[in-house]
């Protein structure tokens, strides 16, 4: 590390389980994912029962340096020996998937049938545990262990993600219905809509695709996307000049390499939202009034649930067209973390305190949500409730969950008990 000030070795080690199991491991290839997890692939064989095949191992970013403690996996077992050529391993390679920066792809040779040089290639993939999972934990605590009947108590819930990652989730919603772009009028329908009530999470990114667009003068076409919360992004306006569009597919992405052209031919591809006439963009009601922003980042950090509206209009007479294949939304979402607190009978919820938390009671169940991503502890959630008007031990239990895989469920629940002593009900008698 520190290549600019003199490089040094951060970690090194020898992976050699063959010392104990007698299996040779060689021709290693290694790669690292976006979380710092490392995958190592290699060839295996021995002189008796293990034919040349492919295996892999790995380490998580938090594992001890210089070790590969994540166990061994098999891509394919060989079923034959190579008896002639001594050449091996030209094609071994471990690579990270460029789309998710999380999936390891490994290619190497194996032998299916005993022969002089009858090896074959196999491509396999795997992920390491922390790459697509979380380790949520919850701890409940109360400053008091005893309370009077009918009195108010406050208790804390500390939620943490012990994993070094909190992966996003993806979702695609589409409206395949055709949109007719009428000459010098709003399109039909106006707006075209997509219902996203099924989605849960916080938007990290959204992209939009328009399918099979045709128009005889694309410079006339204006397209506006409005989110459930009223956020608005102008996707295209005054682009492409007078060159006909014929069944073109356009994806709008803030991270695209370039914008749509002003006056030249538009071809299918991915582009930044583009507007070449910011002073004169207007849409008839019920579309919202301007000003408009040519950026999809206006939706980041918002709730996707609700109705998304696509307003399309032709703003000059003489030309027409259609979006024959409809449109779609592609979401990258940070999943919500959910805490469910089950109050004992007779105990009633009053209120909560917690930065970025939201809580809703329903009978004895209090459901609280926290907007991920989360690495480490979330802000402490404090719940305030009123104790029952009766004596006894009252146990309160809470659990934490998310839509992501959580392989360590033992720390996903916690509870505490408060005593309401019977003597609290004895009347005070003077003698």
C-alpha cells in the first residue's frame, strides 16, 4: 500500500490445506470485490482419488490478515487424468463482475476423461457471504427494572449492521402500453402512469427507458417524469432536430457518457436527460408547472411508493409519432430496516424519539422503520410507553429484519422485563 510514499505489503499468506489433506492446489488466480473481500481460485488433484478439477476459497475484509478462512468450494470435479502433455493452466483467471462488483467469475481447466490432453474449460461464479447479506442485531435496554402501575417508562433499542456491507436491491416496473404523440398536443394517454406501491426502500438511483419511439420531427417532443412526491425531471426537450426517429429505444441515466444530440440523428442508446431550450418548456395541466431540471437525481433519497407519471407532448404543429413499446423505470433501492416491538398485554405505546426513525402502533405491535443503508449502529431508538394498571412481570420483545439475507439470526431479537410489584397496590394505613 501507499504507492506514492513507498509501497509496503499490507498482507500476505500461504493457503496450503494440502499439508493435512494431501491434495495439491496450484495455478491460483485472485481478485477483490467492492467490499474488500478476496476470492482465490485454483486447480486441484492428487495421486489417488482427486482428478484435476477447480475449487475456490476466500476471505472477508474483516478476517485476519493473510488468511483464507471462508472454507473451500468446488466449481467442478475432474473425472479423468491427463497422461500426455505437461502444459496446464494457460486459461486460469479470476475476475469481478463489472455490473455488481460483487460476483467472482472464475475460469480454469479440468479433465473429464483420462487422455493425453483432453482437458476442458469451465466457467463458474460465486459470491462471498458479506457481499450480498447483512448481519443485523438489536439490543433493548431500560434505565429501570421496576415501575409503578400506570406509570410511563422509556426504553432504548440499539440496531446495528455488523456486516461491512449493506447491499442495494434492484427493481424494474413497466407500462408496456403505447403512447400516441399527437401533433401539437399532449400525448394520449396524458399522463401515462406506473404504480410503484409494491416497492419498499429509499431510492438511490432511478433510470427511465422509452421503448420504440418514432416521430417525424423529434425536436418537437418534450418528455417529463413526475414522481409520487411531486419531484420532476425533464428527460428530453428540443433534441434531435428534424431527423426522423424510427423505433428507437432510449434509456435516460445521469451516469450516461453523453447527452442526446441537439440537431443530428438520435440512435438507440443510453443518454443523460437533455434539454436544449430551458426557457420555453411548458406542459399543459395536469402536468406540474416549471421550472424543470434535466436530472434524475431529484428522486434520490425519496420514497418510490405511489404513482409515477410520464407527460409527453408535441409542441409544434406538423408532425406526430408514438412511443409504441411503452416505458419502464429501473430502481436501485436501499432496503428499509424494520423493527417490530411486541408490547405485553396492558402496556400502551405513547411516542418515540430517534433520528430518521418512523414508528406506527397497531394494538400491541409497534412497527418502526429506518432508511438504510446502514453499516455499524443506527441512531438509538427510544420508545415511550405506559405500564399496565396491574402487578406482575411484563416482558417486552423486539426484532429487527430487512429484505436482505441475514445468515446470523440469533442476534435479531432482544427483550427486557419490568416488574410492577404487588405492594404498589397496598393502601397506606396509619396506626
